[in-house]
C-alpha cells in the first residue's frame, strides 16, 4: 500500500470510461468507500455506476484542481482508456500541483502471439498510411471521432462498431453495427466472416473486453494494423483492480475482488 491514510477519511475521484473503472466502482461501493465516479460524457447512455457520478470535462488542469479542492478529494484513480492521454496528463499535473496521491489503473498492452499478422504503427495517421494499396474490407475498431481520415482514402470499405446510433455510412463505403463490449470470440469471428473483413485496424487498448477481434483476426489469418498507445507522463500504475484496492487500503474481503480472479477485463 503506497498511501497510509485511513480509508475512513478518504474521498476518491475515479476517472472512468473503461470496464476496469466500472469493476473498481463496484468494489468501492461494496466496501462503502466515499468515492465519486467521473465520465467524460462521450456516450449517450453510459453504464450506470453504483457510486455518485458526475459527467463532463473539468475544464483543463485548473478546472480539475478546483474540482478536487471543492470536493475535498484525497485520492485520484485514473482508470480512463489508455488512449485518453489528455485526461491522464491533466490528472498527473493537477495531483502534482495539489500534492494528491494518484494511481493509474492501466491494463497491459496486447502482445502478438504465434499466428498474428500485426503491423505496429505509432498513431492514427500512420494507420491510415498503412492501409493496403488494393481495395480492402476493413474492420475499423477505433471509435467514431477518428473515422474521417480513413474514409477519405476512398478505395476501401469500412465496418464500424459503435456504442451510439446516429452515424451512418453509404452502403458502398461501409456499414455500422451498434454494440457495447465486452465482446466474445464467437461474436467477432461471425462479424469478420459476415462482412468478409480482410484487415483490422485497432488501438492497442489491452485487456480482455476488446481482445476478441484480435483473436478472431488470428483465427482467420487476417492482418491487423495496431496503433501504439500515446505517451503519458509517468505515474504510479496498477495493472489490476485488486492492486488498485490494495493501494487504497481497501481489504479485498470487503469487495468481492480477489487477485486470483482479477483478470483485468
Ligand atoms: P481525452 O482526449 O484524454 O480527454 C479529452 C477531455 O475530455 C479531457 O481533457 C477532459 O476534459 C475530458 N475527459 C476525459 N475523460 C474524462 C473523465 N473520465 N471525466 C471527466 N472528463 C473527462 O479522452 P478521450 O480519448 O476523448 O476519451 C474520453 C473518455 O472516453 C475517457 O473517459 C476514456 O476513458 C473513454 N474512452 C476512450 C477511448 C479512446 O480510444 N480514447 C476508448 C474507450 C473509452 P477537461 O479538460 O475539460 O477536463
């Protein structure tokens, strides 16, 4: 345990938006910890949390500092997505400014296995450039806000999997399926086969909830263009919910989370 403050005097800000964040929220609620869950507000109907929840940006580092002070937060756990680099950087800066303990809950990056055909690229622009010269049928598993540069290439057909309705593609350009993770291998195998996918583009998010598309690509011999994680300033990091609870001084017996079953989904 890094911090020695009694858990009875803690008030935790949990920055969410991932499956891990939701699992930590369940554990904190079960242990009756004083905690606030924070969503950016990107999806229309975010997963309901068993903690008091706020939605929307804080207003940069200054706004986050004001919030932390006004809410008398004593500990921050950043369980945002590994690609939410701006929020994570703001958390590092705000906690350093106020002298607050900060922990990142971050799942390890995916590693290639035998049978994978992965091309690692450093960013979205490189992923666009890595698309084949021949027309391809691409499962573009990156979220809707970064889709346009791929569509602009023109010669490929794209399958998008989105959480919210409202984004359509002309049939000649692609298709949209609505779904929310965690995803299964059976589902993603069927999806890739149904749409005759030849290439997958994905962010190296890590974790099990979104891994099925990579397992399906391996099974089908389908090449994957995998975008590396953005750089984030150094901060203490836990790889599992159980480790995050330990850092907070919460006994696993109070939460139902045990290291042996904490798979970091
Ligand atoms: P980002 O670029 O790092 O953040 C942009 C701004 O959104 C932040 O500066 C902050 O606004 C606000 N924000 C982000 N996360 C927040 C949170 N949990 N609570 C309150 N405000 C938050 O983040 P992003 O990549 O757009 O991701 C937004 C959210 O979606 C994150 O919570 C992330 O966990 C989730 N998500 C992202 C991805 C992805 O691929 N990027 C995938 C799945 C889920 P202010 O500066 O105004 O405070």
